[in-house]
């Protein structure tokens, strides 16, 4: 039976809904001085629309028996959700009018919200973009992760050093999530395995766990843009099965009465607990297993709701995507569940696993390819270790032996177990052996995965290793965060570019149009004025919006080379001190980054940038030609303010180290011009925008490899470049830290005595030349406007909608819901 088309909400109707929730949900009659209450009421009014669509989506999934992708990721960097949801539901203007009638600016209401910072950087933000695109394209998808009590830490600076404090993202609740107690799972840990002989001569394995943890699901709805679909992100919270001991409490042992609860809740307490101790390692390991086990049980439960005990359609209906190696234990858990709980034989269980799992590799860095001690498996997951050994034995004795008969070295290289003083499980190897597809996230990265990281697996499994270049959602990263530019684009693009980003190509026709250039650059200037206000509010530093806003925002890691940017800033400062009339356009260098709490050098780089910024920003001799700001607590919400205002996008990782990057795409989409190496997605961005509209510098992947073969000596570059030598020597003295010589010496030590592992010194000279070329280009306002416009126009490829469609076509084989 056809349903009548629903009329869209009016501003008056939306206002009525908001007032209803203020009066009857929050009991806030006098809300004029309480924008937080208005925020919650607006969110609840939006949720009325969202949950109705979610109900319709679930009904369509059931009716059409749609194949689903289950996206397992330890990170989701969702940011604030209200603005994005309003845009996706086409309610933004309506909400703006309704809230104005209540005496508030909608933008001020947004500021009352907390970021859902359940991620660290690109990995978690990519997962968020992918969920947005899956819903927008009407695919059946569920995201699975952990409901961290504390997301990524809140960053503050004290005496220029990073201080980490807890991120209380849901201290007073989160209006977007709903608890689903009917889907609670019980997860076993520790214990021992019993072998029982069966009547038919076979054996049955019984795991007797030493502890049971309860997994409580919280659902966050994911709203598609101009689509009928609302999918779900299901986040698991850990709790004790019996969390309160009445006897201990009555006996006066109040703390002990809660011990089981405290121990269980620790699992979902913090994103990436410090793993420098054995206890920390074990907590991370249990954290990964907990969310994987909950998710596998939930996937099976959802399947059985539709198909009962008939497993014949499971592989046809289900694909499980492993986002990096963190969810690898899901493979062993599905094997265990099929054999121990559903009486599958080995061959059928293994065949099933190899049909449903796919794996995304995000890194070539050896330290980021996870390995877990066999002893950890033995203690925490004894049954899974047995299954792992059996998989390894079958893999080595059949597949490896068939391809390389009698090759002991090859067996050792490909084994899932790394031999040594401490035996380790190679999680990435298990992913590659099991998965039916393995993808990298940019073409150059995927090529290196095949040639350098997994060459033997590529030979063993031809066609298994493939590429899906990352993308970003233009709904959040242009339409929502840069509304004035969005409206300008609407005037020259016929199609809904936010859903068909390739249609932005039409903007290229206006790249040389003087009127369009002026409008485009006026919007950029307005965004810069706005960001200048935010910079002053956060740091107290006054910056000039007429200056070049040069932006490097990403996780702080040596391979991303914030210290290369830093050395160049020192070089510019020396030039200005030697010649205050040095010809350069005023430049504001803007950093945003968090360093992992245990990463010493990353924290020293933050300290050095802040100390140098203090000196530069207060030095009248350089006539405000140079400013440096490090914005505290970088997160999605801050990125949404920085990116629309950026003139220059710093993408300067060592070639071959950045898998893809997505910040490069967001910045270019908003009209920033990239200065970068031929690394990650920079290569494909350069292909799209053309060599004249990007500044490429530095050694290539092949040249970096050649340096390693020839033997790299950083002292040669130090001695050969006078400016470079001077700025490194500066760091060893006390110019920036009076009375404390060597206080900034950690960077110098890393670059020289430490061997410069990321080839900063090898690229410095070419980087400085590229920066000079960039300065010249910016002074030609028409040329720069053309470059900025073409960067926006040529970003059509880099939408996460295209990424998801690539996954669908080449890996997942999904059908959109009708």
C-alpha cells in the first residue's frame, strides 16, 4: 500500500516541537539564559524525525533482505552532530528560523554541544565519513565500536607543554544516543579450555572462562543526506555481570563492593590506554576483543532474527570490514563461535570466515602493524590461541608449502607467529590470510602494500590486494562548515554538488572570471577574519587576516613532519632578523595537533613550536610579518573553523609514509592550495588539480629508498646548508629559553645524532624553495584566486561517496535499499 508523501516541517512546527521538549522533557520554562537546554530540546526535536526514518529504514532492510556491511573500527571521530544532521535532513534553515524566534542564534547553540571524539585522527574521521556516505547512498550498514567514557584526551598547554585532561563528552548525557538493553551481550575472558571426546570419535572444545563481562550497546543514528536512510553506529560499553556485592557493602567494605564493576568498566573507559606497561597492554588487548566479540554476537543475532538457524545465506548477507588491524580478533571469534556454539566443522567455519571478512590497511609503518604476545593470548583468550595455531598450521602446510615447497625462510616470513625471545602474533598477517579482499587507501599506498609490505602475499593471492582511495563527506566538510562558499557554489553548479561532488567541475569555468574570483576570495577573507577572532580567543595572539594563513592540522607524528615546517619557520625568522625588509608576504603559521601521551619527541615538538611562537609573536623587529599559533585541543569542531580559512595546506610527510591523508582533501575542497610531497593522496590530488595549482617538493618514494641503500648521513645536509645549520644550532642554545640552553635540543638530537629517520634534512632545501615559489604566487592575487578556485573545482574524486561506491563495486557487492 502506498504511503502519502509527508509534508516538510515548517519553522513554526519545529519551534513547537522545541518548546514541547523544553516544557515537558526538560521542564525548562525560563530557558532564555540556558542555551544548553535549548540545544538539548533542538536535538530531541530533530530526533523525532531521525528515529521515524530509522524505523522505516529497519523495516526496508528486513523486507528487502539487503546484504549488509558491518564496519568494525576502534575509532569514530564524529564531532558535533547537530549541524550535520540538520543539513542532511534539509532542516537547517527551518531550525535557524525557529531558534531565532526563541531568541537565539543557531550557531551559538552549536557551540554548546560536545564533540563525539571517539577517535584519534584520520582513521576515526574516515570511519565517520564512510558512515555518512553509506547512509546517503542508501546502503544497509552498521558501524561497530566502543562507547568510551573518555574519548581522546582534552589538550591544554601549560608553560608551552601539552597537558592531557579527561574528555567529558557525555558527562551530562548525549542527546543523540539511545541505550539498547535488549541487545546486551556477555563476553567471556581468561579461564581454560577442556577437550571432550565425542561418541563419533571427534573432539569438542569447551571454554571455561574465568570472567564474564557484559557489553551494553548504545546506538547513535547516522543520517543520510537527502536520502531515506538512517543507519546506526552501535557502541559497546563494558559493565560487570554482577557489579555490586551487598555483603561487602554491609560489612563496611564500600570500595570493595564496587570492585567488579570498576574492573569491568575500565575496558571502555579510555580510548587507547597507555600500553607502556604490561597491565596497559592487557587492557588494550581485552578492549579489542571485547568490542569484536560483542559485534560478532550482534551480527549473528541480527542474521538469525531473519533467517533463524539456516546458515546458508550468512555469507551472502554479511560482509565484515576490518578498519585497520584493531578488530582482527573478530576473525578468531567468529571461528570460535561457529565451531563451539553452532557445531560447525573446521572446514565449513574457515570457509565462512574467508567469505565474509575484508581488511583495510592504513599504514606501512612497522610499529603500527599490531603484534600481540602469544603469552597474552594464552592467558586472556586460550581458546582463540588454539584456533590461531590451527589456522597457521593449515596455512603454512598447504598454501605456503604448495607455492614455496621446502622454503623454511618463507615459512618463517609468512607465519602468523613471529618467533623470537617472545613469540608474537602478527595480526596483519591473519587479516591478509583470512580476508577475501585487502585494500590500501591511496594508489601509491596500495602499490607499496603490494610491492613492499606484503609482496609474498600478493604473489600467493593474486588479485586480493587492491586500492580504494579515501574520501571525505562534502556535507560536513564544505556544506556545513563553509556555508557562504556553499551558497556561492550553488549559484554556478546546477546539480546538488553535495551529493554529486564531481559536478563541482563546472566551477572551473569561472576560475578566470574576475567577479567570481572576487566573490570567492571575499568569502575566504571573511572566514579568515572569523578564525582570527577564534585564535585571539584561544591564544590571545592577534593575527592579520591579510596574511597568508598557512595550516598544518593533523596528529603529531614525526612522519607527518611538523618539525620540517618548524625548521622553515625558524629559517624565515632568521632572514627577517638579518633583514627586517626581507621581501615576503606576511604569514601566519597555524598548527593543530595532539601528541600521544607517551610519545616523548612529539611532545617536545609541541613545546618547541610554542616556545618559538612566544618569541616570534612578541618580536617587534619583524613587523608582524611572521606569526605562529598552536591552537589547543585540536578536534573536529576546531577543524571546521580552521579549514574554511586556510590559504595553504601543509601535507609534508616523508614520501611513502602517509597512507592517504584526508585533511589534504578537506583543505583543498575549501580552496586551500597544497604544499606537499608526492605521498599518499597528494599524488592523486596533484593529478586532478594540475601541476600549476599545487606546490610539490621533496624526495620521492624511490629516492628515499635509494638513500637507505646508499646509507643516509644527515650531517652532510646540516653542513651543506648554512641556514639549516644555523637554525639547528639555535635549538641547542638558549635563544628561545633564556638561561636554559639545550631546552629545545630534542629535535636537533633526533635530526643529527638520531639519524633523521624521516629525512627532514634531506627535504629542507627543496621545501624552502617551494615555499618561496608559493610566496611569489600569493602576491599575484589573480593567479592565487585561480589556483584556489581550481582546487575546489577539481575535488570531485575525493568524496567519500566515491570511496564507498568503490568498496561496493569491488569488495562489498551491496545493493541500495529502495
